[in-house]
C-alpha cells in the first residue's frame, strides 16, 4: 500500500531538492494524482512479477506458457496422456538398471507405466500407455521417473531419477507446442540421468474406447511387505549415494538394509531372489572397495542362490 499522499509528496519534494509546497490547490491535487498513479503502476508491476511461473528444483522451463485459467474444456471431453518420452536415462548412472518406468499421480490416484528394458546405446525410452487426467486445467500432476532393478514383480521403487509437479494446463500447452521439460544436473553431479521428458497430452471425447487406459495402482500389502519395500528402497538409495560420494558408511548401511530385507523373505518367498541379488551386489561392491578380492565367495554364493530360485526363462 502506498504511503498517505501528504507524506509521499513531502518525501518526493525532499529528494528533488524542492522543499516548497505547491501554493495552488489545483497544483496540490495534480501532484497527489501523479504520486498515486506511480504507486499504482508499481503495485501492478509487483503483482505481475509474482505471477511468473517458478521453476522447480530440478526442471528448467523458462519460456512462458499459457495460463491454465485461459484453457477451457467443452462438455464430453477428457484429458489423456497418450505417450511419454524420456531422454538419456542411462547417462551418468554407475550401473545399468534392469529397466525404467514412470509414476504419474493426479487427483489422489497413482498410475505406473510398464517397466521397459533398454539397450546401453538407447537414447530415448518411450511409453505408449494412456493415463486419464482430471479435466481441471489447474489441477496438479506429479511425475516421477525411476530406474528399476528387477523386470519381474518389483518389491521396491528402485532409484528415483527425476520428479516434478506441473498443472494439466501447462502439460497441454507444452504438448501442443512440442516443448519438452528440460532437467539440470542434480546437486554434486556433473551429469545426471534423464536430461529431458516429453509428455503427449490430448483432449479427447469421453465416449472413446478406453481400451489400453492404465488403471490406478492398488496397494493392499501386509506390514511385512511394507517393511520389506522400505528396506529395499533404503538399501538402493544408500548404494546409489555411495557410488556418487564413495562414503563407506553409506555402503555399510546399504548392506545392513539388504541383510534385513533378506531376513524378511523365507526360502519360499516370491521376492527372495531379488533380496538375495541385492545383498550379493552390496557385498560384491564391498569386497572391491576394501580390496578383499579373496572374500568373493560370499557374494558369488548369494548370486548363485538367487539364480537357482529363478524359473527358466525369467526376465531377470
């Protein structure tokens, strides 16, 4: 709010070196009018600056996009993600994952794409599953890209590569103009996996065939399964940080989490092969880090046990 007119006029007079007050009432009103106009212009300018879209911590999109309030949907239409394209998913990773997948969260629902395996020299990974979004252009959509460590049923999320949140209106605008979301390297990284992500988003008639549309995830798990997933995720997160920072404490804690995860999987447990493989990987890296190459019998034995538990033809 601007200062009272009399005080503002006096301050302006002092700065300009003109202490005398206007003698005529018309002159006084003119000065007050000019000051109020100046204050109004500054206030409008500040409001416009505050409405500029802020960049997320990881994504960089400096170009102006259409205001979601300017987007209107006609009756009988729905908003659908028809494809997702991610670039350079393997870039900067210390190990090659089994696959990659995307999680989309919107309006309290969570959707997960297929877990796609990739080649080492594959620059772009694509998903062509349809995901229904709310019809409110101001609604927010959360998107996360993961590297997975199993192609079969996954007990944990894997390694989080990128995550961001954006309005449906902005996603539609970017899709129409073919503008991908660009990512900067993560903190302490020279290069980071997933340099850009493009989502094809369309408005379609709601009476179109919904075949191929992803259903929301349902997570009905036991307490043991929740604990197993937490252990697995913690182990992978610490192991990924060890590969970046080379902090031996991270490696020790990662191994500890994988050991406890394997304890939660009895011999006939469907996730025991994955638990043994993760533990074997951590112990193998520990042998390399500590120069104990003669102690490789333990990780090799764990790798063999995990392999023996896999049925013939299993993708992992």
